[in-house]
């Protein structure tokens, strides 16, 4: 896991370092598809969820919630907005490349499994012999890929995650289209990111209470209500609440996905 995550951070650093050299949108898309996309996959969701699963037996849902809190989505846009006026877009890309170099160095400290340092996973002492006997063996990769439930989960989470992704991308033009100022519309994005931090923790707690699959279903049902709430123009305060609620749901999906995969 450590070297997979280092590779992901290194690809991200290279991708952002190349962005100032790009003068065509086709090349930019090629960098995103060929370098930044794989870098995000190798650094982010799957390795992080696997790392938590290796270290936590008890409170795994809460741990997944903590590591998937969108802190940078909440904190970094104002920082980069400030930098943009001082160093320009190319300067921002180089700052991001430097950040991922630092991340790559930090990830070198990752310990894949507690057994490597003579420790046991958190809560493993409560995993009784009876529970272990009833757990069954782990699925092989081919067996997992052959499960209809795995593909249904993957496609469902992809669809579910597309909603908050589209919302955060289009909230500013959506808000200005409703007649609100650019500052008010930007506040919707901040509400989304800030609530996402809380959402990851809340749904992590819910996973430990009702299970990962049920928590994922609950997240989907809440989003149905939220999408319906966007249709009428109910005023800016209500829209702000909807934005925060979308953020809570969106900030939890990655953690819910990781927890659900672990119970397949």
C-alpha cells in the first residue's frame, strides 16, 4: 500500500507540474486522463480504505469517516483563490505539484499492516474464535469480480457519487442563475465542503450502528429528497441548508463505499 500511494502522489505531482506547459485543451485532458486520474486512484479511495481495514476491526466505520473528511475541499479553495491573483494559474499548478511531492514523502511513513510493527488491529481482541470460524475465507480477485453484488455496488456508488460531484461543480452558476450574487453562490460551495467534514463522521457512526449497506441506502434516499428540494425556488437560506445537506451526503460516500466493499 505504501508504494502504491507513493506512486499515486508522484503521478499527481508530475501531472500538475506539466500543466503550465500545456497550451491546448486536448493536452490538458490527456494529462487528467493519463496521469492525474490514475494518480488520484492510486493515492486515494481504495488504498486508504484498505489501510483502515487492515488497522481497524472495531470502529472501522468511524475510522473510514475520519480519513475521508473533505477537509481540503473546505479549506483550500479560498487559499488557491488568493494565490491565483498573485501567482496566476500556472503558479497554482506548481504549488499543487509541490504539495504532492510533500505528500509522497509523508506517505513513506505509512505502515501497511499492524503486524509489521508487532501490533494487532484495533478491536481484534474482540474477534472471538466463533466469529472467525463463521467469517469464511476471503474472496479471490476473480471471485470478487464475478460477483453481481460487487458490480451492482460499484455502479450504484458511481451513480450516487455523480450527484454531489455535479452539485459542487455547478453550484455557483446555479446560484447566480437563481439571481444570487457571486459571493452568495460561492457560499453554497463552502457550505457543501464544510458539511462534508461532518457528514463523513456522521455516516461513519451510522455504519457502526446499522451496517454499511443500510447506511449507503439511507444516503441514497436522503439525496432523493434533496434533489427534489432543488426544483422549487424556496429562498437562499433553504438553498444553503440543501447545499450543506448535499455536502454531508457527498462527503460520506467514499467511506460508505469502502465499508460496503469490506462486507461483500
